[in-house]
C-alpha cells in the first residue's frame, strides 16, 4: 500500500479562497497623518504602512488611540476601530479592493 494512502488525512484547508489583508492600526494613523486628511491606499503606501501586492485589501484595527479627525477609506474595519474613528470626529468609508495588474492577469487565465 502506498505511503499516501497509509497516512491518515485530517481536516480541510480551503487555502485557494482564503483572504489576507494588510493590517493597519489606529496608532500608526495617529502618528503619521495630519488632522482632516483622507487616508486611502495611495496615502498608506506613500507613508510606508502598506507594502507589496499580495493581499486582498486593507483592514483597520483599533490598536492605539485616535485623537485626530480623519476620513479613512479601507476594505474592512474592526467594530472598535470604526467606533474610535467616529468618536474622534472622523469618517469610515468601506471601499471594495481592486486588485493590481499582477492579480488581474492571473485571474484572466484560468
């Protein structure tokens, strides 16, 4: 009997459909952006908070305090991060992630 059939199979991993997000904390936004700024993917890349193209969007987490009024555009927000941005007088905007040319070329060729 071959080894692959003798070894027990356990669990199920659906890795082809797993989403991975670039994580940004509120403390990083507080340190790098001025009040009244619109924070989007382009500005996050300019400040070095998001690097690479191997993710499916940007998620904002509530680690740290936010005292500045910011308009934050991201794919996902944690509930506590959205409430902290609103408490500081800011605005959260959920935007769908648009993959870069690297991902779209791979999706065109099944």
